[in-house]
C-alpha cells in the first residue's frame, strides 16, 4: 500500500493553528505524508472555528467544494475537527462530504479515526458529552507534550498552549461550551516542551490560553501563575522572547505578571487585553466581570509598572441592546486606552450561547457596520500616534521571512522585502537577504503608518 497523505486546512484563532500543527505531527509520526493541496491528499481535515458565524459559513461552503471533489474521487476521506465538530456533532454527517467528526478534546484519536475510516469506509464520530472531564484527560496532555515540541512552521517562532478552555461564560461566546473549563498544564511539561523547542532553534515562544493570565497550577504547597512560568522559561538558553495571549481583564495575578514583564528582559512588553465594550450596561449583559473604570485602572497600573508597554484591545459592536450612547462609551474607552491596535468585530449570535437564547439581535446590520467603521477610524488615529513614536529609532526585529509582496529589489543584491515583528508586536517591513529569516535584525525606522513600520537594516 502506498504511503497515505493528509492535507489540513485551518480556520480560526492561534489556538486552532496550534491544534493543526499537533495533528500534522501526529499523522507524520504515524507514517502519513503531508500534502499541501486537496488534490494529492487521501485525507482532508478541516480544523474549524465556531467563534463567529462567518467562520462557520466558510467551512460549510468549503465542504460544498469537497463534495464535488469527492464525486470524482470517492475514496478521499474528509474530516471536520475542532470547535464546529464539537458544537454540531453528528449533524455534520448530514453533509454528504463528511466522514469524520472529531471535537477538540478528542484530537488525540484523530489518526486512529482516519485509519479506520480509510480501512472500513465507515463514518467516525468522536465528540464528547462530558467536555468537563474529557478536557482534563491525561490523553490530551500527553498528546500536547508529545507533538507540541517540534516547532513546526517558522522555526524561530513557536506557540505553546499553557492552558485549555475557559471558565468565564461571556454571554456571546461559544468557547466554554466547545473547549470546556480552564485546565492549566503542569509547569514541568511546559518547561520541557520549551527546552525542546529551543534545541530546535526556536527563539520566540508565545504562550497561549483563552485567558492566559489566569494560568494557575497547584503542586503541593505551591501555586504557579503565569509570572512563575515567565521566570522558569527565562532560564532556558536560546529562548530570547516570551509573549503571551490573550489576557482577561482581572486583578488576579495582574501585578506579579506586570512585575515579571518589567524585570525579566525576555518577557516582551506587549499586552493583549480585550475590553469588548466601554459601556458598563453592555459589559454586564456580556457577563464581563469588570466595569470600564476598573478596566482603565488596570491599564494605568500596567503603564506604571511597565512604562513602555504596548497594549492591544478587542471590541464587539452591535451587541444586543447596544444604543448609540453605549457605542459612544466604547469610543471614549478606546480613546483613553491609547491602544497600539484593536480588533473590532460585529456581533453575530452563536447558537446555544446565553446571548443567543435570551437576547434579541436587535442592532441593524447597517448600524453594526457604521459602528465598526467608527471604532476603526478612532483606532487608526491611536495606532498612527503609537507608530510615529518609532520614527528615527532603532528597533530589534525577529524576522518572519519575505513579506507577501516580496520581490527581488532593483539594487541587484538579491535583497527581498522582509517582514518581522518587534517585542511590542509592531510589524516592520525592510529589505534584506532571505537568509535573515528566523534571526534577529536591527532596523532603523524611516517611515511609519498606523499598522506598519518601514525601515532600513542596520
Ligand atoms: S473570556 Fe469570554 S470571550 Fe474569552 S474565551 Fe472565555 S468566554 Fe469566550
């Protein structure tokens, strides 16, 4: 039998990208080849996201495309994994293309499911009714430890999950239902994983968690928080930058985390902490557990302890019941927060969440659109101001590689347009040799725009 191949397509957040990497490693270890396209693959897996309606719609339309391919290649196995698989379960088999449905807590079983689907030509279902229990399984931890250390992708840059799930139950969010409750991974397993990554040439590790700042692991008398992880990981030779996303606005562990950022040179001075709204009424309806004043106090504290910190936020516009006054509160908070950048989303109801069940989606689409544009316009002013501070300065950049628009430049030195990021997560574009990919470079900033810095290699 010739070597089978698998093609994995990913939708959604960084957490999903990481899952896709773990799954790819597991298939490789089982002897499968990885395929860059559906055309050559025996197994096609779609790693799905349920956070926004739009992401689910894209998956459904992609399944339509796969159904056509399956008509001419009936042996191809199509699997849906990730959040949408957990949310919809067996229902996904109504779609003709689908052979495997596997939720996030079941991904350690994915190779076995695919092998069975190939051999037996039967549909395979692995989702759980008991997300609480499954999310805490040793199997999941073993899977993470086994495959989380091969530094797939850009070899200088790796993502490491420090916790799974979320306990917050924001009323608009599906994550606690499909990813289960918060489970922090043992610090020892994380340290071992990062040591392996460092040996493989990784220089920057981004620690991932839905609410990464609530990382908490109790071992005997000691409670480990994210600041302890920073300290332990800072000791690892080869690792130069530690980043972490995403933080929930909360007092718990906040000061120790900030102090670690200020004291430990490897911890990057970048904080992504979404407020979601500036209106206390809407924050309450969202079940966010802070007021806008409390949120802004956290930012003041962050800037006191880490003066050069860069802060990013997320907002949802058009949440049920959001009035023009509520929206103006978001504008006001965004201005006061002086974010480096913000991600702004239009509310869409997610099935089975509290907001979907109890609150009417009563803000008109055109009003959501207008508010989205309004917040983005305000943010652009903030981002521009933030970027301008770097004009004429030298920054240290970890080079991702050629930019999407990279072309050989006219100086005939074989230089390409490269892209990298600073420790404050600013995107920097400059010219240099491809061989700089994965290393640190010093760049002098000669031009700025709201979201990008442009410069010259020093
Ligand atoms: S904190 Fe809220 S928005 Fe974030 S993952 Fe948890 S429930 Fe969802």
